[in-house]
C-alpha cells in the first residue's frame, strides 16, 4: 500500500515548510516538492498542517485502582487516542508488592495483546524493590525493550517506596541504561493531612486538593532531583503541576543537572476552583489541579525548555465509580479522561492563543517523548525512514468538546462545552489511514508493542 500526501504544511519540532510525503508500506519513503510518483491513494492536504502523530507517555488503561478499574480498555483507549491525533501511548505496568516484575508484565500483556488499536509501550512501576526484582531490571531493558521504571513517593501503604529503595533502584537502572520516572509528592505528609481532614469531618472534593498542598510536591521533587544527582541516574518527573516543584528543577540546572519534566494538559488550562463545584469529583486526580499562577509557570517552563512533555495521565472512571467517594473524598478514584482531547486542547489553548509556537507544540506533544523514551526517529518526527504516523490537522476549524461525541469510554467530559480552534481531520498509523472523516479505519489489534532503545543511547 502506498499513499501520497500532497501540498501539506509539514510541521516538525524544527521545520515548517510545504511539501509532499510519499509513504510505502509502514514508513515514509520520500519528502519533496511536487513529487512525481504514483500511489495507491492520494490525500490533498492543501491548507492543512501535517504533523507527526502524537505520543502520550502517561496513560493508565484498564488499570486496577481503589477496588475498581479505569474504564478505558486498550481497545477503547488507544482508539480514542487515535481520534485525537495520538498514535502511540506509554502505559504503566504496576508491580504487585511481593510479586515479580515479570508477573506484572504478563498481566498487562494479557490486556493489551491483540486488543490495542493504536501503538503502545510500557513503563514498569516498581513498588517492591528487593534483591529479586533487582535482577529483573537488566532483562526488562535488554530483552523487553522497557527502559523506564516508575516510582511512587506517595500512595502510602500501596505503591509508595522509601528513599533507600529509590537509591538502590536508581543505581541498578543507571547501570543498565534506563531511566527513572517518578510521582513526586510527599506521601507521609499527604497521608497525615488526609486523616486530619477526615477526622474533622471535612470530606468534600475540595479537601482532596487541600490534603496535597504545593509543598508536598515541591519537597518531593527536590528530594528526587537530589537523589538523581547523587546517583547520576537519568530522571523524569511525571505530571509536574506547580511553581515550587518546577523551581526545584530550575535550581538543579545551576549544578548542570539535566532533569526531564512532564506536565499534563489539565494543569495548563484548568485550576483548583473546580473542586468547589457540586461535581468536583470529576477533577479528583493526584497531584490535584493547582492555581492560575502555576499555569503561568508551566507555560513559561515549556518555552524555557524546562518542561519537556505535555501528557495526560489519562485514567478515566465512570461517574458511578467516582461516586464511590460521594461521602468521603479519600474514596474517590483518582483520575481524569483526556487521551482524546490533549492534542486539540494544546493547539487551541497554546498555539492558537499565542502561548507556544507550532514547532514547540510538536516538540512537547510528540518529539521529546520519542527522544526521551527511546523511540526516535522511528516515532516523533516526519522524516524518510520514520514510521508513517501522521496527523493532518485543520488549524482553523472550530468545534466543541462533549461527552456526547467523544470516543473515550467515560460518561462525562472534563471539558464539556469547551469551544476549540483546530481539529484533527485524518490520522495515519504506520502507513495506514486510521482515522478519516471521524471514522476509525483500523481494527482492534492493529496496534503494536514498541520496543524501546536504552536511554544511554539517545540522551
């Protein structure tokens, strides 16, 4: 199968030009002006932006949490991602304490194999680092192509590890060419504040936010940055939300330390005032939404090159599941649906409003994630030999977000009624038209697992 995309405005992290793209099989074969080639299918992209498929390196599909499961499966979640222009996601495998990393991988493979519509990879979340799991790190990196390992400094009694385990894991991961992802919030302090508010009868969603003040994230981020500096292990802070945490990274640059930072689309555009609404449970996530001054800091951090990636932390729950915590904020499943909305929201709120350039948009929505997580240049760019993961985007079309029209398996939207400028029109995944005219053209199981390169080989 060959496809010729004609006259599109091609945007990468570094380029902006009008040309044709010729695709043969799964990869890009030629790029040039007025290509004189014959193709099985021709797409006219005149007046449209042609960009690399989005990469969302922070999603939770079919994830067990708080006695239930996130509501998007690998089928529904990756399909919804494709509708929104995201062609590759990286999900988190969660190790069960007392069990091996391999047993967790087996569980997640059972959910994803043969069901994913879009491409995917895994991070390995280590919740029990010991002599046995230590032996598995090298195998995961060299044989499975899973090169990033998640740690939690919060969720005390469930996912949280202590600093001793963190240092040991960092040393082993560094030795084998991997990278540590971290959920950086102070779990002990949060646990104390949750119990304090509950004992005082303060049970509304607002107290989810008040149990995780900015200092809990700033302190943990600084501690993680210092441990990474000591061990020399590459580090990546997931879903960073606030000024205090970003300043910890800024301070680290003074000693020439490189720390990768991810924020999420919600932290850029909505704030903690939503927790005072009657339906505030919709936005209960960890870390929580912050203040408008934090939004300004994060946008600045993107333009300064300190915030490298905009992801989602997509972890949807049906409203009925959210109501598990209607009488106690600590029982609300943490998570927010955004996998389908990220690319369009970031364009509308960022590019269309002049906060970021088109090149920066592609950088934080796709290219940086591909580079950091060992998929570049196969993913994350438009270049000869790269996978033909391509989004054709109308920068002027206006549309409205709604649960009535989205494809995520969740019965509400965190952005109901938002009017956006810029819409995904056509999406190609590995040379196949995956989305066209709001119709999915690829079947369940088309998505492939993407093995990734060692971090030491790409940064």
